[in-house]
C-alpha cells in the first residue's frame, strides 16, 4: 500500500492499566491506527513530543500525576485532538478536562462504537481546520467564508449572535464545547455565568435548523457540560452498547 496516498493516523494511548492499553491497541489497530502507548504523565509527554501523534486517548488517573497535567502541557505547543477516557463521571470533572483543553470526554465503561466515532470526528475536525472553510453534516451546510447557512438547500437566516454561536460550534464540530467556552467565545469575558442566554440561542438555532427541535440531530446536548455539533450524520448517536472497563 502506498503510504503517500493513504494517511495513517498515529494514536497515543495513555493509561496506567495494561489491560486497557491492550484493548485500546487492538481496537484502534483494527481501524488502521498506529498505536503508541504510555502509562505515566512523564512518558505521555515524552511520546507526544517524540512521536507527534494525530490524536491522544488519555486516562486522568495516572500514577505520577493527574491527566489534566498532560492536557495543559500539550496545549502549550500543540492542538492535537485529545479524547479523555476516565472513570470520573462527575460533571465537574468533565468540565475541568474540557476547559483545560481536551476535545472530548467519555466515561468508563464506554461503547467501542462511540469511542471510534468520536475519534473519527476529532481527526476530521483537526484536518478540516487546516483545509476547509465549508462545514457540512447531513443536510446542514455552513459556509464559514461566505457566512451563509443552508439546510437541505434552503437558506436559513440567523441573527448575528446565532451565526456566531453556530460558527464556533462548526469550527469545533465533533468536540464538546462547555457552556463557559461558548459564552466566552460568542459573548466575551464576563458572560461565563449567563447560561440562560446560551440556552435561548441554542433553542432558537434548533428551531431554525432541526426537523424536530425536541430530538435534534445536529446540535447535541452534553447534559450539564455543554453542546456538540455532530461532525457527520451516521445515524443515531451510538448508545451504551458494548462496554469496556
């Protein structure tokens, strides 16, 4: 196979449990990833520097420190997508990881299908940021250069604030954006506590973009954390399904 024609993505898996690393290595290798492994904060940062992975799958509970240290250190020099896998299921833990710079968060046990779907979305988003000014998923198209939005070839008229919110989500499609991140990006500093403004504008966007606003297929709620614009339409979001510890 010609590697010049086929992009082989490198995934750095950081977890202190060997059985979890073995499971993730087998799962990701079956999807064509080259897998690099680390079991500590120190090794994770060394491998990230030396191997330059395309995506990082990170546990937070590491023997020599908190995984948040890895997120914060990486964000000083790289925008590599970071997907956190952790037993910590509290909203505060998810928000802390995402605010530190993680792109997504899954709680153990997790669905293999959802893990792979979110990894694909993270890699696509990373590639698109360097290539594209047009975002499309299903029938939704956002032209980030022309500042136009269409749904099923029908132009949708948004207010400036609604467009700013959708543009932020589109530039981070597939990534969970916390309430705080969205409020800062769209409304600016000082609005971090104004969650009601965000809810109203998300509701307005759903009325204009979704076939059924009560069952949105584009603007997905991450309960207690924030929102995510689905990166591609591949049917319903994967459910709990097959779990792994």
